[in-house]
């Protein structure tokens, strides 16, 4: 709270009206009000108040007095998983800009997803994991490494920095759909096929002579599966453009 005291020349308290003004670094005015001297008024800074010096000025007739109040910087975010998305809320009072890595993992594969995060105080940022991985059931974790986690909390009263030596679990065995763009699904499927073909125990390693045939077969299969409709449209258009015999 704030209590403005007013004294006369004999150091006795005077009860009278006093003008109070608070400004941020003598630039941005926070409030101006008339209060009664020697009485406490309640004032609480916002959770997102800018860090730095706030100047409180008390004025009575031609007299003026000032005091400084310092607000410390708080770099902190709250992270949670909900509805196939990761939400990052800045609950501090300074912008949060960092690079965070999330691990989306099941029994078959582990997908590290690194995001450059930039979120202002009081703002919420979200990204959809269904745009990142194939459909399936996954564990979703935050990779707790580096300096970034020192400023992160999953809950306001629970610091992830305390568990910096391990991955922090945000969700377990959660269903994630596959809403990735079409071209990313094709690339992922092709990479999976290629890995099974050229692995240490793959078909190509055991039968190198059939490699060209298999790869050509894969390309033709993709062309038939994903290019049938465009090819049929092209054939129909060419038939329409053939000149009729007179």
C-alpha cells in the first residue's frame, strides 16, 4: 500500500488532501489521484507490469516529494498440452523469445519438433501437433535442456527447471490425428519405404540386382496412386481435342 504523510514545521502530522501521481520512468503516466494524507491506499501492480523504475510523486500546495519503486523482470512461461496442441502462455512481464524442442514419441518412432518461440507478456501461443506427425498415440514431452527451461513452468507453482536433467511429460498416450499437408505425407511415406529397403537387413542389401526394378515400381505406384485423376483428365482432354474426320 501507499501512505502519504504530511508534516508541518513542528513535525506534527497534518490531515489534508494530497495529489499523488505515479509514472513509469517519468514518461508513461500510470495514475493520478487525490487522497487524504496519513491514510493508506491500496495499489497493486499488474502481473504484466513493465520492469523498471516507477516514480511516485506527492504534491501539496507548492511542496513536492518523490519516491522510486522498482519492479523486477520476470521471464516465465506456462506450457500445457490440450486438444492435440501445445499452448505456451507468457506469464512473466518481459517478452519470451527462445528455441524449445518438444518430443513426440510412440513405440515406433521419436519425432523431435523444434520451435522458435516468441510471445509477449500476457499472450498465448499455440501450435498444432497434428500438422507435424502421422496419426497415432504418442507421449508428448518438453526437452528440458539449456538455459531456456530455467524460465519455464508447466504450472505456475511447479518449475520445469527443477527437472532440467530429464524430459518433462506434457501428455501420455494421447491420440494425434494426421492433418499434415499432402506433400509432407508423401515425403514421409517415401522415406519410410526407402528406409525399409536400404536398411542393414533391407531387401536391397540382400538383393542389390533388383534395386532398379523395385525403385521404378515404387515410382510407378506413386504415379498411379496419386496421379491417376490428373492423368485421366489429360487423356479426356486430348480425346476432345482430336479433329473429327470429314
